[in-house]
C-alpha cells in the first residue's frame, strides 16, 4: 500500500509540474487558442490539487469507517459468544 501511495504522489507531482510548464509555454507563445489554453491551465493548477486532497480525504474517511465497522462486528461477535457461554451454563 505504501508503494502505491508513493507512485500516486510522484504521478501527482509530474502532472502538476507539467501543468506549470504548459502554463508558462502558453503565456509565452502567441497563438489564437493560447489564451483559452492558458486559462484552462491556470484553472487546472488549482482544481487538480484540490481534487487530489479531496480524494485522499474521502479515502481516509472510508478506510476509517470500515475499520470502525470491523471493530464493532468483532465486539458484537465476542459479546454473542459470552452470552452463549452464559446460557449454556
């Protein structure tokens, strides 16, 4: 799991760096579509990091919820075993 996180982090860095390079190139080059590409690149420079953060945040929430559910199920199973042991005595 740690390797996957590292690979995704490196991929995110590469995407952001390429966006900054594209933004710089669009700012320098004079073309009819350059302004739209420049605006899209600026917007993506803000949107992509926010989305990466949001995906990580949601993943942590889901992971925490599944761990909590497993703990509750384990406690319920143990309490049922205890009740079964008490009723058989």
